[in-house]
């Protein structure tokens, strides 16, 4: 009997719909919410292998990774951390300590929990197909790396600049506005929203605390595309209001056909990242008709998109996982584990002249203008 693991909470819409599709195909999913570890999920690792609540992890023939767990501690109080910062400014060190210590303790605990959860899934990914493996999940959060990697391969990525060098970022914005009309200010780590660049935002940005990522604004439609096993599944324009970030005021979707170039772009991006399943965002320039690649989501939401578009992403993904489990789909073959990343990184550094220059500069002293990268 085939077992497909679904790593994520059972009440998550994507996990639920995927479980239903697998069950419909006669495959019983094994749902594991790693975020429950260690409070109500037991992981034992030693001797014979890994067991989750006593059940051998090796029973999974393939797995879909929705979420490793809460990367950030649910118990920590961010308002306390922010309040603490204010309190310090006011000189109330005792209050700062009282507020900060529980947060720091929760962060430490979470690091330990997260290390075990991630290692367990990486271990599984070495032996079984996992879509997508944990080490790739962070690509979405490493936006500058993602933009650099895709741009370097000739994919159309809107020009961008990032770093802590306020002057260099300001120059990029001034040149960008003269050349393209407008620039956006977006999160380098995908944790808050993309906004229009303004003089006020720039003046208020605390470069000493948080780097900025600026990018040419491409006025036009955002198109969400899904790629599975190297092939486009479907695409739809995001219908939304006046916000720059389409996710802020989305009201619906409208299925669209991709041009041959657009299809090549998204399929190539999935291939370059070596990933089986991706939700990618294209941005169509309303003026020129050109399309740019904005983002690659490794654990995209697809439940309501599938319902609205009538494109059964979950069903296709279920078929793919079953084929992986049976060893018929090659794409999700086990990949090198986390320790091999060191060699990969060394090889990348050796090939990349910019990184070599950056490392050289870091060895001497920081480059003038702060650490600012420009791409693609
Ligand atoms: N350069 C840009 N030009 C136009 N719109 C953009 C640009 N960058 C982002 N957006 C809008 O903001 C949304 C979110 O940006 P994205 O790069 O996907 O980051 P994330 O999803 O991590 O927040 C996009 O889907 C798009 O609607
Ligand atoms: Mg996005």
C-alpha cells in the first residue's frame, strides 16, 4: 500500500484538498503537522531511524512538504520585543529585560525545535522524493538570491538593487524613477508587502537596522502560474484593486493563456531551481507587453485558485506524488542533503566574479557606499 506523507497542519486548505485528492485515488495520506513537535508530536531518532509518534518515517514512499513548522515561535510576543526597544530608548532597562527575556527564550527553544524538524524532513528527502525539499523552501525568503540566480540565467527579472547602503539605494531609486517612471520598495525576505517607493518612505527607512530592496515598477497585471514536473499547469491574472501588491486587495482571478515566451520563462525557472512544484508570479508590462518574473513560491496556496480556475492543481499534484511514490517520476529524486550545501556554495563562489569581489572587499574593508548589490 502506497503512503504519501503530507507535512503540514490537517486544517490547512492545501493539505486538506491534497489529502482528499489522494484518498480519491485510493492512497491514504499520512498527515504530520511538524509544528506540533514536541508538545504533542513525538520524534525519536536513533538506532534504526526516525519515528514519528512511534511510526517509522520510512513508511512514507513520497511526501509533500507544506510547512516544516512555525519558523518563528508562536509563543513569543513581538509586541513585547518592539515595546522593549521603546523602553530601552526611554532608559527603562528593567522593563526591557522583563519583556525581552521570554521572547529570547522562546526563540532559542524554537531554534532547537526547528533544527530537529528540518533535519527529519531533510533526512526523508535523501531517501524519498519530497516535493519540495526543506532546504529549497527558503528560496522565497531569500529574494535577492532568487532574483540574482534567475536573472543570471537570462530570465527577465525587473532591475533591482538591495542592501544597507542608503546612498546607493537612493541613487538607484532616482535613476529608476527617471528611467522607468516608478520604483517599488519590497521586502528582501518576503515577510511584509511591496509598496510604491516614495521620498518619505526612503527618508524614514532605517538602513542601519534593515536593508532595503528596490525594484523597477512594472505597471500591469500580475499573473500567477503553476508549474508541476517541469510543465505549466495553468495561469490566471490576479484581479485586484489599486494597491501595488496584488495580494493586498485581491478580489478574484481570471484564467489567461501564457505566450510561448512566458511559458518558457516559468518552466525554465522551475527547471533552474530544480523543483517539482512551484507557484510563480509574472508581471505583464501593460505598455510594452513584456513579461517579467517576480517571484517563485515553493509552497504556494492552490486550493481556492484551483476551485476558481477549474484547473485541478491538487489533483495533478496528487497524481505526481503517487507517481513519485511508485518511482515513476524522476524529477523529485532524492537530492543532496544540507551538508553538501557547503561544497555547492564554494563552487558557486568560485564561479561568481561578483561574489569573489565582494568576499575580497569584505576581507579588506567594506566597499564604499555600504553593502549594496545590483541586479540582475
Ligand atoms: N517590480 C514590481 N512591479 C510591479 N508589481 C510588483 C513588483 N514587485 C512586486 N509587485 C507586486 O507585489 C506582489 C508581491 O511581490 P512578490 O515579489 O511576489 O513578493 P512576496 O510574494 O514575497 O510578497 C506581486 O505579486 C505583484 O503584484
Ligand atoms: Mg509573491
